C-alpha cells in the first residue's frame, strides 16, 4: 500500500508542469512560487495598471509569446515563451505578443497564407489586416518610404470603406516591399 502511494505521488509530481500548461490555455499562468507552485493567477488578455504580482514561475501555451512588464503601461517588458520554472519578476502589466509575419506570406498570397482570402479582424470602428491584398496579391509599396506606405494604406482602407489608416508597416520579402499590419478606422 505504501509503495502504491509513493508511486502515485511521483506520477502526480511529474505531471505538474503539464497540468500547469494545460491550465494556462489561452493565457499566461503566473505563480507566486517557483516550479509552478503557490498562488496562481491567469492572465487571459492585455492587462495594464495591475496590482503588482511577484512572479516566480509561469506557463505560456505552446506557440504563444507574452510580454510581462514591470511598468504599469507596458514598459520594462520581458518577452517569454513556454514554461519558466524559476524566475523573479514584479509584473504590473502583461500582453500577448502577435506572431511575426512569416516569409511564407509572400507576394501572391492572401492575409491568411496561400488562400488569397484577404481575411481581417473587423470591429465596430476599425478593421485590421495582417497582410493586405488586392485580388489575391499582396499590396506592393513603391518607393519603399514611410510617406508612400501611409498613402498606400489610406488608399487601401478607403477602398474597403474606411476613412483613414492610423497604423501600418512595411514588410520586405524577396527584395519587394509590401503593406503589413494595416489598421483601418473611421477617425
């Protein structure tokens, strides 16, 4: 009987990191003690002006990355991926990090890869395009300047029923420059 209890306890202890990772699905789980012990707080989305949390271990879902910040408004940040069994950091704000645009989002592919779908994330007052496309082709910017990028982003947004583009970036792929991360809005 004692042997069964010892084996059972060993199996339970071995599964702690896996259980902690499973609990963190969709967000980062931070712990007040090392090795995923102590008080656990789950952060599911961007959070600023938090009461200070002293983090000594954490789990991040596979494939995700988060910024944990010592400042109230995303300053003094440290980017983390995966589980960290031992650390010490005071966290006052945190947010998920968007994935980097892969080189596979090259010309001739849509916003969601080769589908050419032009997919976006649409809200009430804005719409976000990761890799803007027109008729299945990425939106090229020539010359590759900030002014040309701004002009092209505004043209793109107006063609999609919006008044302006408060945010946009350039992405260089294979020597060509394309619009990326375009936010369209009515402001």
